[in-house]
C-alpha cells in the first residue's frame, strides 16, 4: 500500500493515529533502554560485578542493536512497517520481562541482547513510519518527533526507575511490569494503522550486512557524523556510568538523584529540540554542538568541585546540545531521503548513533578498572568536547 492508498483507504484520522502510535512506540522503547541505568549500582551489589561488567551489560544492548540494523535495517522497506514494528514490540516485552527476573550476569546480558535486537527492528521501521505519516500541513514535524521522542523516553525511563528504587520495596516490578504491558498493547494497536511501505521484492536479500546512503546525501551525512558521535557518546556515558558518578563522586546517595542526571540530560534535550524546531537545520546543529561542548566542560568543572547542584545545571546545558545536535542532523537529512530508502537511511543514522553509544562505554568501563571513575569521566568528557567542537566548526563553515 502506498502513501496515497493509505490516505484514501485509512483517511486522515488513521494516519494521525498511526503517527501518534509511532511516536509513542519510540518513546516507550527508549524508556525501556534507560530504565535499567539506576538499577546497575544496585544489581552490582546484589549480584556482584565490576564497572567493566556494568558497561558490558549496557554495551551488548547497543551492539545487538547495531547487528540488527546492519542485517534487518531495511526489512520494513520490503515487508512493510507494521509487521516489523509489531514483532519488535513483542520481542521488547519479552526482553524487559527477562531483565525483570534476572538474577545473574548471563541473564542480564541475555535480556539486553534481546532488547537490542527488538530496538534495532523498531528504530528504522518506526522512524521511517513517522516520516511516512507526517502531515502535509506540518512539514518538518517528523524530524522534530524523531529527535524529541527518544529524548522524552530516555528521561522518563531513568527518572521513573530512580523514584521507584527510593519509594518501593519491589522497584523492578513497579518499573518493568508496566513496560511489558505497554509494549504488548502498542504491538496490538499497530494493526489499526495504515501501512505506508509497499511490499517490494528482495526481503531475503536485504538481510545482509550493508550500509546504504544515497549518493546525493553522503556529503551532508558525513558532515553530521561528528555531531551524532559526540551526542550519543555522551548519552552512553550517562546511561552506563552516570548513576555511579553521581553516587560515588558527587554524594548523590538517593537513587532519584542518579535517575535525575539522565532525566535532566534527556529532558533538556527534548525541550531544546522542541523550542528550536522552526530554526534552520544548520542553526540547530550549530547550537547543539556548541551547547554540548560548553555543557560538558562545565560538568567536568562541577565534577572537579564535587558539587551535585552545579553538575545537574551543567548537565541541563549538555542535554540541550545532546537533543539538538542530533535533531539538526536529522532535519538536514530527512527532506532528501527517497521514500523507498527511508528505513535504510535511518538504519545507517542509528548505526552511527549506537556505535557512539556503546563502544566508548566499554572502553571507559575497562579503563575504570585501572584509572578510577573520576579520571575516566574527565578523559571521556575531553573526547566529547573535541568531537562537539569539531562538529560545530564544520557547521559554522558550511555554506
């Protein structure tokens, strides 16, 4: 079924419902990605594992997601958005259920691998669906929500987990049982939205390792890579070691403070992306990369001073860059993606994102064993500042 057929068959209400459901799916998926973060220090004590294991448990999610994007990232361009999205949501429910009942490191890793595979299926299919179902009356709204929804989800998941850990005797059930239900309900609702991707031959051939960006978009995509890397590497650090930094280096003993660090990062990113939605992609990217560099530098200063309030204030600045740097890149690319290659291109965008999300955190976890948490945080921040600064210069010089 083509976009025009969907419009005729389903009408505007069904397309609006489909758009909202796709946004809700991305938000819920990212809430499930960040919800485990405040639990890592608790699980490390109860099960017994090191910071290297913490970052490894986090990183296998990103690596499984990458492998799925590389093999099945364009699958929805061939079999349709709905079957891929619904399958991903059901698998996501299973992964969260396994994490909820995990009592050992191997089971935690299994849960995160399942979650990574599910998220890889969802990301390219649902991000493409958001673009497919964008209202002609609101051009650019797809790019806004493709940037805002992940930030909202990350913030909601981490903050809810922190609150549950402080206020409930069974925080795992309070957080993960509702997520299981939400994912299954979203999967069931996908059958009521219009299918926007016509079936095309080559589904089996598409299940191979490949990277595809149309030739006319490659220069613009290459300009966006440093911004994507700086932003998502920052997110990876906060989601893997952020709770430990707040607890061990800044004295934030309450779990809500540990969840709040991620919540502030992602929440300020969502707010900034929404407020800047009417600016040009270049202006958004310049602001985002500059804020990312300045905010990271300020957070390192607050860390050196041992001030939790100053650290959270700096994280708000960093987060505004985290959200808008990625938004600027997506906004510059989205209008030029051929309809038949949307899932493919979004797969490559998220491939770069999750390489930055996962690989540096494993390196950081390894280094923590030898150098300690604070020195690694400073070194990691310095790398982010370099990449964000380079991305800012590239955009400023762009004509």
